[in-house]
C-alpha cells in the first residue's frame, strides 16, 4: 500500500540522509579523527564560498565547552524564503536535503566537488543536534535539527541591526558515529591558515573554549606569504615570484620561491580545495617551468650544447603554489583530489610560460640563480649515473666487483671491519703485512687523488682512484647512495704526518664531505694519527706523537738518536701495527660534520687536538704504553 501523505520527493530525502548515517565514510572519508574534522570544513566551505563570491570577509570558529562547534560568517545569510517546490523555508531544504540548493550549481567558483563536497546536510545527519541561525533583513531566523530531522519550523527568534547579515551553524558531532569527538587544535589551524593564505581578503578567528587558546589568521600577502611561510625554515634563494592571470573560465595565481634544499614542494589548489593528487594544473605548470628554464639556460650559455635540464633538475629546492579559481572543476583520483579538466593543462602551461619568461627577462639575477641551481642538479645527476655505470662496469669485469688493489678482510661482520686507506704503494705493502686480516682491509692509493672540489662531479667520480675507493666502501654516491651497503664500520685514512700526507688527507676528506657526507654524519670516518718522531736507542725504535711525549721518553730511557719521523713507509710491519693499526694503541681521530667548514681548516683542527686522546691514553695506561712505544 502506498502512503499518500508522503510525496516521492520526501521519501528520497529521507533515504538520502539515512544513507549518510549508514555509510558515513562514503561522504566524509572516515568516522575517525579525519572525518570528524571534515565536518568543520564542510560547514566552513559554505562560508568560504561566500568569501569567493566577494560578500564575506570574516569567519569565526569556536570549539565550545559543551562539545559543540560553532562556525559563523558575515556573508549574505543562507536563504530563508519559501522554497517553491518543497513549500518550506529554503534553510530547511538546504539542511535536510542531500545535495540541496540548486543555486550551488550556478555559483561562479564554489568550494564544491572537493573531497566530498556534500555540505551541511551531511553534517546535520551526523550531528546529535544542529542549529542554524541566519541574520537577514533585520531579523534573526533559527531552526534546530536532531540527526538531520527538523525539531520545528524556521522561526524568527529576534531582531538584528538592519544591514547586518550572516550565518551561524552550531553542531554536536554524534558520538555514536564517530570514534572520537575530540578536535585537534593544530590540525584545524593548518587548514584555516591554508584557506586564509589562499584568500587574502579573509580573516578567520579560531578559539578553543576548552583551553582558552585563540588564533587569528589573515594574510594580506596571499600566496606570496604562503611560499614564504613554507620556506620559513629554509634559506630562500630569492624574493617570491608571483603572477595572476585570467584565462577562459579560469583565474590562475602562482607563487614560486626556490630554497637551498634539494626537495620539491608544489601545492595545487582549485577553488581553495587542496588537490593533493595534483592534476592537469600542476602538470601544465611543471611543463612550462622546465621549458622556460631550459630556454633561459640555452640563451645564456649556461648549458653545454647537448645538455638538457630535466623536470627533476628544475624542481630541486622549488616551493610553488598554483591556485585556481575554476567554474566547473572535475575531480578524479582515489580521494577525488586530482584535477581532471583536460583543457587546463594547456591554459596553465601558456600562462606560466609567458609570465615566467617575462619575469626572467626583468630579473636576470634571480633567473641566473635558479638556472644555475638546476644546472648543478643536472651535473650531480649525471655524475651519479656515471659512478653507477662505472661500478656496474667494474662488477662486470672482476668476479668480486672489488678493486684489484684492495686487500679485503675475511670477516663479513660489518660491525667489526675496518678499511685502511693508505698513502703510497710501499706503505700499502707494509700495511698488508701488518694488519689483522680478519677485520682489517687495506686499499693503497697511488698517491694524490683528484681534488674533487676543483673537478666537476663527472670527472671527480670517474677518476680511477676515487672510483676504486667508492667501490670498496660499497655505498655508491648521489641518488644511488645506500648506507645499508656500507662494507666497513670504520673507514680510516692513514697518511704520513708530513705536508704531502696532510694534503692527501685533505683531498680524501673533501671527497667524503662532498660525496659521502652520511658516512661522516654516522661516525664511520676516521684519520689514523701517525707519529711525529722516531728515537733509536740501544737498537730499539721508539715512536712518539708529541714534543711532550718525546721529552718523557728521553727522561725515561735516556737520549738516543732522535729523528723527525719520515713516513709510514719506513716502518716494518710490527712497528706499523704498534703505532697506527693496533686498536689497543693506535690513535684514531673521528671526523665530525662540524669539522667540515673547510677541509683545510679541518686539518689544522685535526692535527691540533689529535694528540689529546693519545696523551690521555698514555697517562691512564702508562705501563702498557711505555712497552708499546
Ligand atoms: C556557517 C555556515 O552556510 N553561509 C552561507 C550559506 C549560503 C549563503 C550564504 C547564500 C548563498 C547564496 C545566496 C548563493 C548558502 N546558500 C545556499 C543556497 N555558513 C553558511 N551564506 N544567498 C546566500 O549561493 O546564491 C546554500 S548555503 F542553496 F541557497 F545556494
């Protein structure tokens, strides 16, 4: 039997809101924290739409002590007049009917069609109670609802000053639906900040009555302030680049500011909706950016003839916001946060190309900085590829893939292994004889390695000595760097205490700082300190590390034949073991990142205090130390 007092339309309304309670996640994403916060955004979106229409500049939001949330705006006030079809107040239709408000469709740039964009009726259905108040025509109208059902008609509950307009919505999230009804102040702040940065005319005042915390958001600088804010913890390379252009059915606003990092940070927004999954607007922007920077680099001779910057090169250190006002956005993707309008790619590409090219013409200093940074990224990318190819080639050649000159250790337990990088073939030979084969590996170097500070990465990393070293260490460099592949726990540089030795250490440390900084950061790099003097007495050699130590040795054993120690190569296996390789008696100076201001400077610091641990060791273990000397 058909109930004749229900119209078909009414039944549809009822079914609609029941559906929301049955499958809330379909409408607001989840019934957890995220979904809960979404309720606030859905209500606020109506106010932001008013702001986009240019008729609202203030939104007040408060988390109330009774657990409710209030959102208030100074827009035109939701319509309250009689709805011609439903014969009810428009307010009631808007709040109780899913996707209500035919007028929505005609809005120029609505925050609709976002993640869910289903509006106030969904919030009403998921609230134990909701009250909507509208100030309009000198009257205050009000209606309350219980899980989406009106508790009475729309009534006039008071008067307000003529000309004052606005809408206030207060709702209690239903704790039978949500796993938590506790809002996070900072999460809400982030979204409010974002909305205000995207709408420079808007102010949001947010207060938490539980804690008394209050925040005001208003950014007259708009997107320019947005990129500056995103770069607040970084060193920006230039003042922000900003442009706003109108295309057909679209207004595009873009702000760009590079920083000194290597990360890419691009955010797209469409009608204030964060398009997390990107889309055609972001794609168009990226295409244009790559083209403009390539063109500039070519024009100014910054690149070699056949070199071309890739997208990743021009986006190193980039912070950019692309914000669109679009009449009919189509959202796609898993979370409906990817812009699908295909015509937008070409429009944003051409807007960005012309605006950016013009900016580069007018600001050559900034243009050069950006282009140079991209060119450096290209060099690093090529160097990493070369190094990888080289390692691959080596792997193809040798059975083990390790340099032929490396005398590897037998243990595979990384925690105990050490690689000694030894200056010169002869010291290398002695070290091979002196070492403990189980955990000490030796890599002799042919003399000085290339100064990587002066050579471009491609050349630096492909020189045989450097390539051998990187292969032995195992981690590779650049994008392919993988600390998990490190083959030794300690990488120890062993060179003479003379000028040449110091130079070699400097070159090696420069290489580490430049291409393997994580090795230093994680404490894997050391310098073995070689003795300064050798004293021969009664057929016995004594090696000492400081003037002070020399004095002590003379006091103890009497003066012998003292020589400034010439080099590691003149020791026999046993002496080398005792002075620089035996873990019990050697002095290792660990290299820290803080030391890395300048490799040369590092050295003076290094040589200055390296004697300390040895002296301490001698003082603490004077007996053994004397015997070892
Ligand atoms: C705190 C929540 O909902 N404000 C609000 C909503 C509307 C209007 C103004 C409004 C819009 C229009 C005309 C229009 C809504 N209107 C509709 C509908 N704040 C809040 N402020 N007059 C007033 O878009 O043409 C739905 S919400 F359906 F009428 F368009």
